[in-house]
C-alpha cells in the first residue's frame, strides 16, 4: 500500500508528527522503556497520518516560510508535551499511593524492579503500577487516551499553540495528584494509625512485651490485608484517572468536553 502526500500534506504530516512524538514521550503507558523507540515512532507516524489530511490546506499555506514552519513545530512539540505530561501526572497517582502505603506499613524496606519504568521501587508501588497498566489495556482505557489526543487536533490546529493558561492549570493538576494519592492510601494510613495507637496502649499495659518486634510483624500483616481489600477499588480508580486526564488535558487547550 503506497501513501502519497503533496507538499501541503507533507507539512501537515510533519507538524502532526512533532505533536504526536512529544505526546508519546510523556504519556503512559506508551512512554515506558518497555516499548522500543521504533515502535513509538511508528505509532506517532500512524497518528500523524490519520489527522494530516484534514489539515493539509491550512498547514501548507502557513508553512511556506521557513521561520513560520519552525515556530509551528515548536508550538506542536509544546502542545504534545503538555498533553503527555498531564496524562503522566494522573497515571502516577497509583504508584505514589502505593509508595505511601509502603511507607506507612513498613514495606518500603523491600524493593523490587519495575520492568516498565526500569527503576527500583517499593513492592506495593510496583504492584499498583503494573495492575494499573494492565487495567488500562484490559478495559481499553488506552483507546480513550488516544481518542483524547486525537481530539486535541480538532481543538487546536497544527498552526496554533495551547490556548489555556498552562502554568495555573499544571499547578492545579499537581495539587489533584497529591490529593488523589493520599485518598487512595488513606485506608492503610488510617489502619496503621489505629495499629500504632493499639500498640502504644499495649506497651502501657504490658511493658515487658517486646512491642518493637511484635509491631513490625503486625504492621506488615495488616498492610497486606488492607492492600488486598483495596484491590477491587483499582478498576474504578483507573477509570476515573483516565477520564480526568483526558478532560483536563483538553482543558489546557481551552476545550471542556
């Protein structure tokens, strides 16, 4: 199958490719090191080819001047990076919530390798990250993420930059990131607080007990129980995060779906 592009179509394709490549560099799960760079480039080219035809006339007319074309490329890279960064913020909520759980329960001492990010993280953080990625594909949430990105071309063409106030919007997203992570880890944090209170009362009632050795095992066991009990809530959390990331990502461009 051969694809033929005229001069205007080529300009539109290059601009769309710049936005798609910048978006894939940040947006999970496509930004992980587990996906080869060749595959990422092929996906970016496929996304760019899907939208380049409808913008060929506008992009071709606006990009006849070299300086104008370079400015449009920079604007598209900034737009794609902003959209990808917003998506990455929301999908990082799961790993951050898991890290908070590990710190509260004492499991942070056990580290494991995350094959998706290529980093070493606590066990619950890695578990939540892997489960979140699995749910993203099994529930076809990644298609919603891709659809939201393609919608950005309708909201902001290939010759314009982000329309929203990027700074205040990103500050708001970071605030939501911390709030969502704390909310997801709240059940375990509350359980650990009650366990520490109970151990403190036990120390006062029976000072001869080795509470330090006893409390370590109790905290870990209680942590496993609470984390297991919270696992059924992950599908709903992933769905909410995907919807919020798409909606707020488009909100950066001045679109409120």
